[in-house]
C-alpha cells in the first residue's frame, strides 16, 4: 500500500525492452534504496512494481514491467532520462498524509489544459467514461501516484481538474506536464466500491 505522498521524482537510467516486457533501472539515490529488499513494492508513476535488484551505494534499483502493466499504464511510453514519481511502500505506523493507494492503475488521463493564474497551477484532464464515473468534485484521486483532491468535474466531457501547490510542482513530475501529456490514474477505492454497489443495486431492481 501507498499514501500518495510522492517522495521525489527520479530519472530512468536504462530501459531494456524485451518481447512482452521491459526492464527499468531507476536512479533512486541512496535515500530511497536504503532498506530496500528484493521483492519490495515501489510506486513508480503510480504503478506498484517489484524491486528485482538494487545497489544501495550506487543508488539504483531495477524493476520488471510485464505486458498487463504496459497495456494499462504509461510505463511503456517512457524513455531513458524521463522523470517518474516515486514512493516507497507505506509501513504500519506511518502518517497517511494523502489517501490509501494500491498502485493498481484504472486508466490513463490526457492533459487537455494547463492554466497558471497568479500563484496557482490548474490542470484539466480527460479520461475514458468508464473511469470518469468514479470521479467526483472534492473526492480523492491519484495521478502518477500523487494523492490529489478533485476540483471540477465535467461529466459530459469526461474531464476533471486539479489545482497544484508549489511544493507538489517542485517535488513531482507535474511541473513538467503540458497539454497532451498522459498520466496514470488510480481512483479512490472507497468511491469505486460505493459507485459499483449502487449501480449493481439499481440494476438488480431494474433501474439501471
């Protein structure tokens, strides 16, 4: 599990592409590799991946990304040198500063507008309708692993917006995101459960 509080944006040092999978090596730095173990979960651009090798002194870690993750996320679009948001797995007793995340991606959003009024940074994104039905104003959402509050929702256009503070722009990849950028989306688990339960209840009553 993760909290959606991105620890830093790290660079991809190498990508090895094989049939149906890729190997990612990331320059995490000694801080984020300290205490890491083989088999540990790490959130990379919001996607839960398993560490298969690492070097604490050199500060790198390696991960496999297989076909299903490549299909559902933006990880297959990455290039060497790209920055990705990183969060180590939460531990019992950690402060939950964002909201609980699984690292399982529900869809990919496309940035359709970036607005920068004085001292503000507003990003509007479009998702597929089957993901948009779980997105509500003032609800939680995870974008590339970053826990954010949804501001506005346009249900007809399947768009929503978030507002970013300077700390988020500095610590994460959002400061580099422009129109056309693609972002991994994990919807809030409680919202998903409520919506699907209501839909199933209405369908059972012939009201769906």
